[in-house]
């Protein structure tokens, strides 16, 4: 059973959006050559859908979160 408070994504822009919306990183998993980033928080799955439906965050915050997430994904 998948927890409704956990969400995984391989899209760094979506992940940056979720960071901007206040969701916490819950880890990362290697999936072949792709990395899945895990997020946790109440209603994280619903918020992820908002990303694809025009959800808005500040541009500077999104850029900063993207860089943070990219560093996290590619750290060894």
C-alpha cells in the first residue's frame, strides 16, 4: 500500500515546485539510470497535480529549489 503522504518524481521541475510549496524531501531511489526523489507531507499528491495544472510559485524560489534539488540528486 502506498502512503498518501509520500510521492515520488523524476521530474526536477516538479520536485522544485513541491519544495517551494513546503514539502519535505524524504529520500531518493535509483530506478535504473533515473533517480526518483521522494517527498512527504499532507496532500503531496494533490499538490503535484497542481504543478501540471498551472500551479504558481515565485520564479526565484523555483530556481533556487531546482538548484538545491539538482545538487541533491547528483551528490554521491
